[in-house]
């Protein structure tokens, strides 16, 4: 009995998978971060002392909400370029994964940094934010390189 071979996956199907991944991630993350923003507004409305009397927490959680929502929209915009023809399939996949990783790490770093923090310093979770920023630089650089590449 011969081993069954799966048909090769063409790059068009793989690219559609990347676009679908960013569409799903973008809309889901945008919904969650908007709910988080609503929660912050409720903290204001109910005059929650643990939030209002802690300026560092308030600032870090606002940064988490802003970056989370913004990066969700970036993922939705990225759907258009997920299948950029100037990039290899492996390059597109790595850039896609880095964009999603950075879109999670940066805002979650701000969120955790404000959750448990020391007097004037953010908590240890803040170290995720610069890791997320570095992860976000990779897909931007890859797409920039693809945009400047000549069509052949």
C-alpha cells in the first residue's frame, strides 16, 4: 500500500489563509479592545478608586487600549498586503506571525505593567511592550522592502 501524498498547497491558497487569519484576528482583537475601552469608561463612571487614584495604572491601561485597538486596525489593513506579490511565501508567513505576535505583546505588556506595579514604576509585564514593538518592526520592514522592490 503506497503512502498517500497530499496535493501541494499553492501559494494563492496559503495567501488567502494569511488574509483570513488577519481578518479574523483583527476583528476579534478590535472587539476585545473596544470592550476594554468600555470597561475603562465604566471605571471612570463608577469612580473606581483603584483606577482613578492611580495615575500610572490609568496611563498604562489607556496605552494598552489605544495600542490594542490601533494594532487591530493595522491587522485589518494588512489583509490587503498579506499576499504581496513581491514577497516569498515564507517571508509573508513570517511577517504575518510577527505582526500578530507584536499586536498581542505590545498592548498586553502595557496592560500587565499597570496591573501590578511598584510605586512609580510599571510592573514586570511592561517588558512585553518593547518585545512587541520589535516584533512589529519586522513585518513593516518586510513590506517596505517588498514595496521598493522592482517588478520583474
